């Protein structure tokens, strides 16, 4: 026995050669049949009529430990050749028995009851699985050509055949065919070991008859009874047979037919072409389906013969077909090929002999998920072990066949052979391999498909150890297929060195694992670093949406800011800093300050509640924009007409500062920054002072005292807010508001009066509009003054009169005199100064005394008003 030398050309290594067994060392004969049990026992039928039993361990091909005794082995058999005192040699020849003089054509294993049925020369022979008991010939069955046992996909899919034993017209003598080792037993004998109908049921084809037979074992395991459950007419020339559930499928040179084991009715599944190879049926144990062979095409069908899924196209019509997990195995001309059941792809080819060496037989374990495959040629048996799935994946990864590895993993996941955790593990492993191969985009794509990979696993690629997050990095080396984590700069440098070596070796005619594109067109270090950082950023961006611990989230956000800064992605930096984030300020403030990203730093300070530092930066930015130290972005987008289409840098700084101040309750800090914001935009200042966002409002007295006297409009708007929106009844505020409006109205009137070009527009106020045109009020100051004087009763009218006494604000004076009850002065102003008889008439009506009307008529006469007006006043008064 020796390991087979095979010439294997594969895309995957699903199986590997285990060893070779030469039966001529024990018997001078050739192999005709083979069967494999689930306990890794191998039965070989020879052309000389012998049955050989081997034992093999597919898991440990190099194990030298002594074998343990198998419970079904021949412990008490003096003829057994199994020696338990010698080291375990992976395969052991246990025993051989002689069945007859003719070749052993079929070996049918009944593992459940420890029996073996052998077909030879048209007869059936029975023995135990250990070949201990004498071989017994079932002489009552003659001319048997094929035998198969019933396979159930599930109990619900199968009918109970126990009732067939009492069919009308069947006598006990015909139903109980044979008594082996004891007296005749009839139906219903209580000491039968009945483990469930169908476990020991098989079908035989004898001539044109198809018989369903049940084998029963008695408790002492020394006697068995065979009962004919059903006998039906079969077709002539059966070449292959399979029994699944209630369907028996047979193949002839004409085609495939289906028989019902319940009704006995038959039907044609399909006919074969006139010129075609012999039919062949293979039961696929794992799926409980049937493979029907038509020349070199395998059609997978269900128990009713209906095709399910696709077809498998083999390179040649096979000699034999086997099954191993998700693969179909075919052998012919000294080659073994594996095809995936679902995709139909040929995934491995193994050579084990030369063409013309004779027909080959492949045997598999009936579980469909076994680990062992045996291929028998006329002169030897080659055993193949299924490579563990983990080793298959590793092998593909070592060859850098990543697509094939992913395909394999997905197939295994679909077949239920691996878990989601394993799938995620492999995606992460592939990602790291691709990363060190400088395929950063593909690497991150695999990282994102891994549900178990932690974002902290890429921290060492961004920041050198030791750092704040070093202890968070899982020390998971995966399968050890890639180097330890290193900063991206080192990864790129090492990758470029590998590319240079590959270029040199290629010139020398040596192949390498470096990607061909890199060899033909070597990338630059800058391009690779940019690509690496961009894709690492993409991974961290997605990771931010996951449920992470606080420490990991801090690392994700902080390192994401590092990557943004490395690429100078200012918009992304500011977006991250101004949103809810977990950045560690201490790790970033020096970096951002030295690189000049003060806006980002200000946003970051603000998001962390460090308002004072944020406001200081915004103040510096506004000052630098004003002084020309920094280029104002507004000037970079100037339109042909001289206007700008963006907000100036000073405006942005003031706007962002005002957003902070609007929520700030620290009065000293608010008032400290009020001045420079007012210089940029008075409207923002008013928004800060009148904000409803802060919990505790500012002290009005302190605010009024801090407002620059030159910023009259700001003061007026704040007082207006106190009076109208806050319903303040403080006479001091009302009087201050009236005086401020009055003073502004006087100044405005004087400017209008002295203006040389009055048609250009009326200047409403002096030094109260900001240079940018951000005016607080839309209505003229005199309109606002008049409305307030008429609506408020809480200001001091005499103090206001003292201010406007020498001015030309006659209507305002009339309003004030009216509040003081000086009716004559009001009428004089209305009639004499304003010459507004209608207003005078209305005022008289409001007073309602005749003397007031007479006084009004006198004023009107002095102004030579028309007689109808005099008459109207007198009529109204009477």
C-alpha cells in the first residue's frame, strides 16, 4: 500500500489522494465491484468471487497511533487478519470470504442491521458486515440481474409497505421465502426486531419480474427472514435501477421508466436516442435526488423523474458516477473529475491511471456528506480524502485565487456547511490579503461584507502603535496568511518593493504572484497612498453607522478626521466636525491648528461644548478676512457685474459664531463677542440678543450697556423686542426706545433737508446700516417713531418733547402734546404747521366740546381755508 502519485490540474483542491490498495497482495484477482460504508469500511468484490473487507481512516493519513477496536470488527474471529497490536496504517485488510466461483457484481450494504447482500452469478448471498458468519446463498431467487434498496427522503414522502404482506392471493409460504439459521417464522411473531418499515426493504430484478423484498432480523441476530412484499411485471433489459420513496426508476437501452411501488403502474420518463451509451442511474444521497445519464449529460431529477435544476455536462460519458457533498464525481480513462451540482462547473481533475486501463468504479459514502471516495480499477483501489473546507479555502487564498475562494465560501454557506461567522471571517481574511497586495478598493469591499470584522482592526494601518486605541485592536491573525498590520505608508512601500522585485524576476523569466497590471504599469507611491486613504475613509464612514462601543466609536471618528486631513477633504472634515461625532479633541487640535484647518477646529470645539475656544477662532477668522491676511472666498467668485454669489468669509465666521451664542447662557461670553459680530452683520447680533434657544435670558440692563452707542439700530431692535415680544412694562425701556427713535428721526430729517440730491433716495439713518447692507428695519424711522408714540403710554412724553422741541417733527410733537392734554397746541400744529384740516376736524370730533370746534374754525380762517371746511367744522361741533 502506497500513496498514489497523481497529476492534478485544478481550480480547487476538493479531494487529495490518500493511499492505494493492491488486492493482489492478498488475492490474485481483479476488482469488479466496490461499496463504502458510513463507518469507513470498504468492501471489494473480485472477478474470482471473493469479497474483501478493508478499514480506513480518512481523517488522519499520517497518524501513527494504535487503532482502537471497532465494535463491529471481528474480535472473536480467529481468521481475521486485523492486528490491533501493530501501528495504525490508515488502511487495514481485515478479511476476505469466498462467495462463489463467479464475479461479485454488486455489494449492497445494510448498515442499519449489520448485513451485506452480494449479487453474483444471478444469485443473492447474505453475510454479516464483519464477514464473520458463513455466507448463505438465497437459492430461491434465481436470475437476479440488479438489486437496490429503498431510500427515503422523509417519512411523510413514503407509503407504508407493511400492509402488502397480507395481499389477497398471497400465502404465507410464498411470502416467507427463506429461513436462514432457524425455524420458520410467520407474520406477527413478537420477537422480530422491527426497527421501522423500509429500513431493510430492497428491490430485485429477476428476468421480467420486479420484486419488493423485506429482510427481518430476530433479536439474537442469528436468524433472518425474507418476505416478498410485492411482485410486479417489469420491462426487459434493465441496466440500472434506483428506488426512492414510492418510485422505482429503471433504465434500459430504450430509455428511463418509472414504477410505482404502491400501484405497480409504470410510465416512460423519456427515451434515449438510437445511438447512445448505456443508461446509468446514480442516487444523490445528500439531496435525495436521482442523476439520469444520457451519454455525457447528467440530468438531476426528483423521485417522479421530473428535472430539477440544471444539467451537468461531462467531458466524456463516464464509466461510473459518485457523490461527495456538493459535487458529482465521474471517472473514465484513468481520470477522476469533480463537478459542482448547482453550477455545473468542473472544479477538479485528478489522473490516477492511463487510458485503456479498463473500466473504473467509484464508491462513496451513502450519507452524501462523507469524507472518503474510493476509485477501483481492475487492479487497484485508490482512496481519496475530502480536503477540509478550511484547507480548501486556504489553498485558494495562498494561490491568490480570491474570486474562486469567495465562490467556494458562498457555495458552502448555501449548502449549510459553514456559518455566517465563517463567511464573514473569510471575507475579512481576503480583505487583508488584498490590502497587502495594494488592491485597496477590493479589500474594503470585502471588509464591508464581513459582519464580524471590527473597525478597530484597521486602526494600526492609520496610526502607529502605541496609541490611545492600541489595546482595542483584536490580536486576530486569522490564518496567518498576511503580515501583521502596519501603517499604510509602510504597506505601500513594501508593496512597491515587491513590484520592483517582480519586474526584475519577470525579465529573468520567473513568474511571481504580483498582479500583472502592477508589473506592466507600476503605480506611484502618491497614487497608491491616496487610493488607500480614500478607501480606508470609506470603510470608517460605513462603520460609523454600526453599533459600536464608545471607545471604538471615538477611534473611528478621530482617525476618519486624520484621513480626511491627509487628503485635504475640507468639506468632509467640516461636515464631520460640525455633526454629532465622537472625535477626541486632544488628538486633533494640534494637528488641525498646525495644518491651518481652523474652521474645522472651530466646528469641533463647538460640537464638544468648548464654546469659548470656538468663538475665539471665529473671531480670529473674521479679523483675518477683514485685514486681508486671508483671501476672502467671496472675492474668488465675483460676477461680471461686481456682485458676489457666495457669503463672505467674515459673514460665515459671524454666522457660525452667532449660532453658538444663540444657545449660550454665559452672559459675559455672549457680550464679549457681541461687538465684532455687530461690525460684520447687525442682524446676526439682534438674533443673538433675542434668541429663544437659550434657557436663561440675558440681563436687559447688561445688554443695553454693552451695545455700542453707534449701533443705534441694534439697540432699537433689542428694545422693540423687549417691549413688543417680551411685553416689558418697564417705563425706562419705553422712554429709552422713544428717545432713540426720536434722535434717529431728527438726524434723518436733517440729512434729508441738507441733501443736494434728494432724488437718489432718502437716507433713513446715520451709522446704523452695516457696510454689507444688512439693515435690520425695513420701514422709515419716523414711521416707527410715530407708531410707538401713539401705541405706548409708558414712556415719558415730556422727556421726548424736550429732545424734539427744536426740530421740525411737528406730527410727533402733536402726538406728544395730545398725550399731555394740551389741545390748543395740538390744534395749532395740525391746522397751522401741518395744514391738515381733516386731522384737525377729526381731533375736534374726538374732543367733543364746542369751544374746541370754534377754536379750530379760527385756525382755519387764519389760514384762509375754503368756506365749506369752516361750515363742516361748525356743523360737526353743533
